[in-house]
C-alpha cells in the first residue's frame, strides 16, 4: 500500500503541486500522481477510485476555480481526503478555498491553505495521519 495519492484536475495544475511531491519524496512517503477532472471525466475518476482507493492511505486533491474535485473525491471514498485550493482565476484561489471549505455535512475533507503553503502543509498533515496508525 502506498502512502499518498495526489489527484489533480488538469495537467496545468502539476506545476503548483510539484513542491509537495518533492517534499513527500524527501520525507520518504510513497506517492502517485494522477489527473482526473470532476467535470471533464467523472466516469473515469469514479472507476479509478473504485479500483484504486484501497491502495493508498491518504488522498490529496488539488483544484482551482470551482474546485469540485476534492468534494467529489471525499464523497466517493472512505480514506482521509485533503483538499488544496490552487491559485487560479480572478479570485486567486479564494473561490476554490470556499468550495472545499463549505462541503455539505457528511462529506469530510481537510481543507488546506491556498497554493504552495497548502500543498506543503498537505504533506505534513498526511504524514501525521499516516503516523497515527503506527
């Protein structure tokens, strides 16, 4: 079982999450990165999570603008999900932050800060979650 699954909604988001991938590697956390959009390829995301959720301890999602991805993933899985609002659009990530932060009851998703700090803190928090079981 790997430690982390990083899901981003678009290849263009990769540059913003690369510092987190580097930190995960530095900490010795095993990690995979996949690209699935909650808007553009929801059936593929659903199929992937159905098959692969069991192979990861924590799922980290990152999205900008309406940031549906973290909430959609959190609604589909039983593993801990962390959502990172990415810097994008006219609101520079504030819309994404509120989208992730204000999920309906019963859909828990740890909400990180906007951008690079949120990316790095998601790795630190995921490591703590993983270490709770050791």
